[in-house]
C-alpha cells in the first residue's frame, strides 16, 4: 500500500511561517495566517507600550526555498515576481513585505516592496511583461529588528494619511 507523502515544499513553507511568527511574537505583536492566499500569506498586528492594538497592518508574502539564487557577488538574492502580484502589492497603502526563507540555512531575507519599486528609477508597472526580477540584499535578514522596522514603515504611512482620508457614506 502506497501512502500519501508530504512534499518538501510543504515542509519548508511551514518552516518559513514558523520562522516569521517567532520574531513577530518576540516583538509582542500578533500575526494572522491568511487562509485563502491571493497575494498575502500573513498579516502582522502591532501593539503599543500599553499593549493596545495599533491601527494599520503589515502584509507579508512568504516564499520558501532550499537554496536561493544569488548574483555572482553572493551578496544579492534575485527573485522573480509575477506582474499580477505586483498589481496587488504596489497599490496597497500599508507595507507589503516579501520574505524569502532559505530553509537549509534557517534564515529569511526581506524586501519592502513598495519602497523598492518607488526607488527603482524608470520603473513603470504598465511597461513590464508577465514578471519582474527583484534584488534582495543579504543584509536584509529577518529578525526582531526587521519586524520593528516594518512597524515603523507602517507608522510612517499612517502619518502621511492623517487628515487625508474621507469616508463618504
């Protein structure tokens, strides 16, 4: 009798979620797993010094691999993103973070997607094909400091929104 096997891809995907969740919990934040994934895997909720929930969320898209592709210098990771994902992420006002988990090293790297593309000279979403390759610096290691940085990115956005949004009913 042949039993179903759990593929390696599922194992490392679960490890990537566990890796991220640990750092979020160490910061005193909470995280929700997105059951039906159409562009986001996890959502981070943060809390102030009184443990009261803060406005705004941080969206995470996780990718897991046993080995990542690097440029010749071994300091930059390359990763291909589908245009359909970019159309969601780049029009989301709250931070969208791509996290690439390298399973055999138990390390994850991150990229703040909206900032990356805003700083990419000449980037025009309407002029790209079906995908685009991004470059993640290997110095962008996911840890508690990175999670706190994501919260700061969210805070910076919320400061820009004050007095601008009107909910007309």
